[in-house]
C-alpha cells in the first residue's frame, strides 16, 4: 500500500510516536493546538480553550486512522454498508474517542503534567443531540460496532443546527430551551464545502421521446437546494478502522436572489436563503409520533437524495462506468421509514438521470435496500397526504404509482380476486383521504425486513406487516438490538470495568460473551464485597450530582430505583408513580413500618406538543415535592426528577442503579435499549414481558429478574372481553385510594382539576392498562424490597445479570446484520510505517 506521506517527510518513528501517542508527544501537540488553533497562551486560556485544544489533539490521531481507512476502502473497492438515519444520537465524542484509541490513561497523565484535570475538560463538551431517543442512540451504537468489527461503513444523516431541545423544569413543568450545540464550534467535524450536491423540490414533470426512441421524464423543480457535507470520523475500539459519518446541511444555491436585490427588495432576497437553510435547522422533537409537517418530508428527502447521489459519486470514482453493480458496492439499511423515500429516489436517479431500464433499476434497488421497523405504534407509522407529497415530490409520486401498480399486479396473480388484500397492501392508502404509506414503500423496495427484538419481530408479522409477511415470508427476520459496551461500560463505569478486567482480562470489551466467566465469582464473598463497593461509589457520585443539580439530598445506602427514557403513556412512568404513592400511603398508615429506604429517580423529555406526557412530568415533580418534605416519611422515600436527560446524563445514571424500571405495556416497546444498559451495569430489572425484556430475562434467568404484569396474549384477551378499568379500581381499595388522592388535589395544593386528565383517563379508558397491571407491579416491588434486604443475595443476582448480558452487545447485532442481510466482510486497516505525526 502506498503511504499517505508527503514527499520529503519520511521520518521512521517508534510505535508510540509514529501514531503520536506517547505522553510527551500528546502534551506537546496539546500545547501547539492551544497556541496555533485556539490562539491562546495558558495564562488566559479558558476551560473551553483547553477542551478544544485537547479535542483537536485527539482528532489528529483519528484522522490518521480515518484517512488510511478511506484510502484502503478506495483501493480495495470494499463493499460498504450505508446506514441511513434521520437521527444519530452520538453523545460526547472526547471520552469515547480516548477509550477507543486506547489513550485515556496517557491523556489523563499528559493533562496532569500540564496542571489540568481530564474529567473537567470532558465536562466541557456539549453533546450533539441529533436524535430523540432509542432509535437515534441505536444508530450511534451501530456505528461504533461497525468500526470495531472493521466493517466499511458510512452513516448518512442530517446535520441539525438545533438538536433535541434542552429541558428545564420550572414549577414542576417541562420548559424547552433551544439546543445551541454548535455555539462554540464543533471540533469533531470536518466541513466539506467543496462536496456539494443539489436537491430539487416542487415544480412539475414532462415527458418526451428522445432521439434514440427512449421515453424520458424531466422534472422541472420549483426550487433547488444545496446539500453540504460535514464529516465526522467514527473510530472503532482498539483497531485502526475509522468510518465516516456524513451529515448534510442545507443551504441556498445562491445566497441572494440578485434580481430581487437589484430591485431593492433586500429582505426578499435574503428570504430564499433563509427558507433553504430552514430544512436542516431543527430536529423534530417527536418520538414515535408522526407530525405530518411538510418540512419534515423535505428533511427526509433532502438527506436521502444527498446520500444516494454521494454513493453514486463514490461508485463512479472507483472507475465503474455504468451502475449495474451498484448493489454489489453498497448495501443500504433504512433506519425506520424516515429514509424510505430513498426507494423512489434511487429509482429516479437510475431511470431518469442514468437512463437505466425500469426492470433493471428495480432489481438493483431491491437488492440495495433493507428496512428495519422500530415501532408498532399506529401514531408513529409514517404516511404523507398525497397532495402534499405530490406538490413537493411530483416525480417521486409518479414513480411510486408505477412501483405500486407493478407490485399489485403481482399480488393479483398470487391472490386472484382478493381485492381487500390489494387495498391493504397498496402503497397508497385510499381508505379516506389518500396517503402514501412509507412502511409499505420500504417493505416493497427492500430485500430484507426486520424487527428489533424477538417479540417485536413476531408481532410485526401478525400486525402492521402481516400481509407483507404472507406474501414474502423469506424477507423477514429478527435482529435484537444491542448496545456498545465501550460507551456504556468502559467509559461510563470505570470502576466496574476495572474490577471485571482484573478478574477475567480485557477481552470482554470486544467479546461481551466473555462476561460469562464472571459466573463462578457470584459465590465469591470477596469479589461480591468489591462489587458492592463499586456500586456504592457510583451511587455516591450520582447522589452528589442530584444534590448539586436538583437540591435534593438522597441517601446512597437507599435502593436506587431508576426510570429514564422518553416520557410516553405506553412507557407508563405514571404506573411507577402509582406504586410510589402506594408506598407513601403504607408509611402514612404505619409510621413504624420497617421499609427499605428507597430513592426513585426519573428522567426524560416529553414531546413539546404531547400534553399528557408533560402532565406526567408535572405529576412526578408534584408527588416528589410532597413526599420529600413530609416528615412522616423520615427520608425512607425520596423522589427525584433529573432535568434534561441525555446521553451524558445516562452515563452517570446507569452505573448507579440498583433497580431498572422497564414497565411498558406488553406489546408496545419494540425493544428498549436502556434495559440493556442498566442490566449490563449490574442493576436488576423489574419489568413486563415486553420488547427485549423477554430476552434479557431468558438470558439472565427468571430467578434473577422481577417479572410482573399481563402478557400480550392476556391483554388481547382483556380487550376482547371489554376492558373495564374502573372495575379494577373499585375492587382494589389501595388503588382506589391512590387514584382518589391524586384527584383530590393532595399533590397539587388543593387543585382538583390539574391531574384530572390523567386520573379520568385511567378510570375510563386506560389504553395502556395501568390499572390491570397495578397490583401485580406493587406485589412484585414488595418482592424486590425483600430481596434487597439480603445484600448477599442481591449482589449475587447482580453479578449473574452482568455475567449473562453478552448477547446484548451491539457487536453481536451487527454481526447478525452482516451475515444475514448485508453480506459484507471486515477489511483490515494497516497504518503505514511512517507518518505525518512528528514527535
Ligand atoms: C424505538 C423503540 O421505541 C424502542 O423500543 C427501540 O429500542 C428503538 C431502537 O430500535 O426504537 N422506536 C422509535 O421510533 N423510537 C425508539 O426508541 N424512537
């Protein structure tokens, strides 16, 4: 391989210096960056200057790997995975990159020698919150695993100027604050102002027959917008692979409409620029709820078009002339339906712009795409009103009609006369107002379809994609989600990482199954004591954070019971509140009751337009206010709502949990990934048979999992017979008392109206079956308290949980995608013997 050394600079260096990783090299590079990039000398440098100088130092080390990866992929024409996702919830880069480079200790020492504290610098980083929750975070974990497994991959998405809002709590209510994550610059990205692609919107189409007799369609757009690439290297763990995350920013083709400008309409001239840039301004903060806004469809098409054009550019760069082997070079995963428009866009590019016959283009398209479904919630299934769709993407609508017609013709052959089936399968929903169904477009245009946990994949086949399953069962598979142990253990829980590594070596970080070797230690009293003390230190740190941030004192000896995730009725944060009020009533009834001291910790954002979710946050804070200040409780019960739950806060929270609350209504949480992060960090789970909880319980053993609640089948039965929540309330004195207490204004300064929407919904409708699961949950929680009193038993269960979590590494998930769907192999990256890095 030719090295990336400019002529005249071939210094042969020692291993550490060659890659710029000796402490002395790091220290000098850091000071250079402070001087030459930040333009500061130490006496006046701020913490942020130091953070940036360090970030640039680390980035240089990434670039060495990244450029070599890019060059290798290009030289070898490597088959590449493209992960298309509207969200990448990366979390802070610096710590993670230090871990993956294997440089954490060296940099810590280099900073110490400079009189700085690495932890303080890490705290300076503003996390890129380019996602809502689990779906966006999964994309980030998968990028980490792809690089770690040395799989050539590109993540394509949107560079939102404002990510998920920052949450403040005022008077118990959520207040949304704009997330200005780019305020101080972003040292991890490299803008590519010369890599610009054009994206069309609106207008009309016309057709003609060209001089070779071919039918051609031309799209005359109303508007053209530019996509500019911003690249972020994604490094694997202790390998030389650094993959590419390429996010697109929208800008105007011309900054000014000069004609308008010349006629004196200065504001009009600037308008177009502003309108164009709006496309990538802000992330829609709705998690699993369709908003149906035009701008959202523009975002989706914008980044998909940029991504596909970029792939074609790369494909042609490697010398290929026609696009007939496009699907051999690229395999594209659609992360939910947000990028589903790609199916029509690739067809348009192949047929209209590259003059490929329809049948061949369709073949390539279907071999290129695979689709992951992430939710069964009906309100999350994307569909676009036909008018809106057609006015924005007139050519794509034609293409979708054509795809649909050919598809339905085939269905007709298989099911003659079954018009109902045709109606159900059609990409166009004609049942009322007409819509384009994005899940159907994704399903028809893909060669593989998967759900994200075993139960979810089964339900997918029985519900939203039932007809597609009957048509093409061979396309369907399950790929249970996973999380990266690098961020969610090594970086966030150094204490436990050290303890585990001391006993079983460090192999488990890349081969999480190796944690099995901890099993015999579950009986080792010395090990158990160390295990407990790591957990206790983590809890002390979280307690200190809670004191600083929320002003509530919590006892690290109490049981930390944690529920952090987006706020949604199906996730049932309010079921946890019902149990807390139950415990509170028990203490009020019997002040001498010997109850395990408990701290309930909540965190999570509500979609700004989701009133019930916001009211649930207010309820949690109101209940916390009363309980935390009631002397009768004598500190045996504390309730805390941590504001602004995000990746950074997750890293503090998971390692400090004793009990993980995974209490969604069975059948609603597609997988969940927080459940995995908690268990991996030694928390025991109280949970329903929902999403990946089912598989976690299978792995860790039923005896090490606190199970409660109705199963999917039992709930189906309940609804079939007519679910009457009021019967559960009327026949359960404690439940009734708890509901009445909330309704009475006890937690709302006598205001009986405030929480009425919650209480009334539970009595009358209770879509998510809280009342049906209440008693089982309360009983199960009492079991938890009993086991917690036996610390030896609890610790043993905790160790066994961790030992058996190997399956839930995102490395396992990515290996499955590689084998079953992508058919892609690792490519080793070797760094050249000489380097730019001067000692
Ligand atoms: C979600 C699911 O709700 C969640 O259960 C799953 O773990 C993730 C990742 O597969 O996807 N679907 C979804 O739309 N969001 C999720 O978190 N936002």
